[in-house]
C-alpha cells in the first residue's frame, strides 16, 4: 500500500502558474494576487523553487474564490 501511494503521488499532474491560470480562465497575475490574499496556495515546488499546482489546488482555488465573491455580494 505504501508503494502505491508514492506511485500515485509521482504520477499526479503538476501545473505551472501559467498552466493553472489557463485551466481556471484567469491570468497568472490573478493567481499571484490570490496567493497574496490567501485565496490560493501551491502545494508543491519544483527543483528550482517555482510553485506547482495540483488539480486539487485548482479546485480549492476556485472554491475559495467563489466563496469570497459570494461574501462580497451578500449585504
């Protein structure tokens, strides 16, 4: 079981900020802003220290952004 977990993690797709932005339909600058605001975070970094995002990260970013937008609309 332990080996399977490591294989699954190794196969998990990691996205650059540009790729993540394309998948979410926003600009890389928007994701950078979300990171500063605490809406987004990268769960991984590559060997050069660049943030990398998983599909789970993208789902969480979208969820947190939608929650934030809903709170802004609520009087």
